[in-house]
C-alpha cells in the first residue's frame, strides 16, 4: 500500500517537474522576442495551468486508455471537450434557476473567463496544425457554443448573481427571459427595451461588449470554415 502511494506521489512530482521544464524551455526559445512577450506568455501559461478543462482532458484520456488501449489522444481530447461543454451548459442553466449564491457566482465568473481564454489559447495563441474541413467546422461550432455560453453567463450575472448591484431604467426586469433578451442585444450591439443606469451595471455591460468584440471580430476571423479537401 505504501509502495503504491509513493509511486503515485512520485508520478505527480515528475509531472509537475516536466511542466516547469517545458515552461523554462519555452521561455528560452521566446527570449529573443523581448521581455513583454515573455511576461504575456507567462500569464497565458499560468491561465492554462488553472484551466479545469485542460486537466479534465488529461484525466479523461488516461481513463480512456484503460478501456481502449488504441485510442488516440486527439479523439479522447475531443470527446472530453464535448462532455465538458455539455456539463457546463447544464450546470449554468441550473444555476440560473437557483437563488443567488456567492460560491455559484465565483464558479460562473471563473467559467466565463476560462470560456474566453480557452478559445483564445487554442485558436489564436496556438493555432492547430490540423486544417481539414472537419476540424475547421468543429472550430466554428465551438465558437458558436462559446458565444452562446457567454450570453448565458451574463444573463446569470445580470439577472441573478449580481442583480442586487444593478439598477434598471424602468425597474427590475419582469423575468429572466427579459434579461436574456437584453444579454443577446448587448452581445450583438442591438437596441433593447431594457437599460442599466448605474455605474456598476454599465461596467458589466461594457465588459460583455468587450468579450463579444473578442469573439466576433478577432477570433471569428480565425474560425470561419474554409473550403478544404476531404480526408
């Protein structure tokens, strides 16, 4: 029993050591690009380390190898991503129906930040080498899901998690559906019958528009499917 615990502990330590070794190597390779780039790269790598979906992909792949010895890493990662996306959508919808809670609020904010970061990291910071039509289509589908998730996150923040800090021009919205309509309008910069009037509400509104800009301008240009030959 002690041998197994020692072996597991050693594997964890070795894995962490390998991660730091890779980061050190990466910094050495990128040092020629200046210290600002190195700092920014370090922040990106730190966010990658605390991104739960990356750990879920790794754990899921390890579990899949016990069931299917010949499963590819790419297939396992794609299935893990799909499962994670479905689960986070289910939990977010449940959160929207529950009373506001400090822990849930922190979870939603974390998921919102990582939703943007994950797409940025895998489709802008590190462009995938696979450029077949199926992969291009999958990237575009993931972008659509990321935008929808972003809209729902802000619906939760505006109508539930941070609702007590927001003042509306014509009083509190009658339903969460009205807040959803406002979140959609704010995402695509459309007019809405609802309007926030206090500073905090405007800050939150502006943050959603900035995130929408990232998705709809910077990343969308990288994600529209391009004609390619079938594999």
